[in-house]
């Protein structure tokens, strides 16, 4: 039993549509990354936050509320800055090991920034215990 030209054409179109849908779904999932972080502040307060990274817009949303543009977004780090009152916080999320550090400027001139918090972060799919 031989297939007609029309049947071959339909099969070819269906394969192309399947490939296109697969590519679209892979691209969509790569655009938005849900990350969960936990750790301690420098005064031993527990911190748990959810980060949503939009790789297309180069933004990060913290706990589904505040969104910030990245200052740096490369193979190694995501870096952004936010303010609470008059205090600036620089956030550095290391893509290589999942660590995150939150820094504030030191009020003493010529001194390194102060570490306000250290966190460990993982993508939602990599959470160990669920």
C-alpha cells in the first residue's frame, strides 16, 4: 500500500509542527527561572525568598512583588541593586555554585562593603525534599 503525495505532505507538515511546538516550549521555559533561596543575615535572622528571573527582559522579581533590572547578567553572576529606605543593597547571585551574598556600603571611607546576608539558592526543579 503506497501513500499518496498528499499523505506524505500531511506527515511532513505534522513533523514540522511538532518540532516547532517543542522548540517554543523549550524557549518559553528558558525565559523564566524560579529560584528559591534560604540563609542567614549578619544578625542571624533566617531569610527565605523566591526569585523569578526573566532572562529575556534581564530582570529579577523578588517574592512576586518587586522587580529590578540586572546590573550584571553573564555566565557567572546575576547582580542587581535595590533600596530599602536610604540603604542600598547589592545582591550577587552566583550561577556556578548557587550562593548569594547581599552587601551594603560601609559607612567608613575606604572600607569594603558589609555582608548583610548569605544564602544558598536552587532552581525550583532542584529542590531536594518535596
